[in-house]
C-alpha cells in the first residue's frame, strides 16, 4: 500500500499530472493543478509514512482510506462528464473504475490492520453479553 501510494503520488507530480487534472471536478473552486499537486504530496507522505513508520500504520491507514474517499467525487465526475483519462475512454471503463474505489478503501483498511480491528471489536461486543 505504501509503495503504491508513493508511486501514484509521484505520478501526480510528474508523468501523469495532466491525466489527474482531468479528474478534478469543475465544481471544485481551486485550480486543478493545485489540487493534483496537493493530493500528490499527501499521497507521497501517506505512502512514506506507511513504509517508514510502521508503528503508526493504523493512523496512516485511516489517512489513506480518507484520501480514497476524498477523491471518489473526482471519479464520479469523470464518469458523469465522460472525461477521458488514464485510458478510461468509455462509460463502461469509467464505471468499472468507480467499482474499484471501494476496494482501494478496503485495501487501505485491511493492509494496515484496521479491518481486523473492526472485526475483533464487533466479535468482542457480541460475546460481551
């Protein structure tokens, strides 16, 4: 997860910058390039945190999941406005991309142990009575 975030964040800042700009909804009141650069920096920092600060992996897991939730409107906008980016040049391809966003959120929670924490707490609360 950490390496994937560093790679994606680096893409925001370099080779895929224009592709990411296409995903910024027109209703966002900020310059698309600023949004892409800022989100790229956040992605890199979360990824580096996951790689180099394992004692805080749950904090970075929540941050990663939150980031994936925060960018979801951009994916919805890309689908609704039929904006091509990252080879997503059909409604079907953009819809499939939408379906994968919840999986990224689950991956962030699972890979940092947060999903297991939720399951354990739930099992504990059921056995409490």
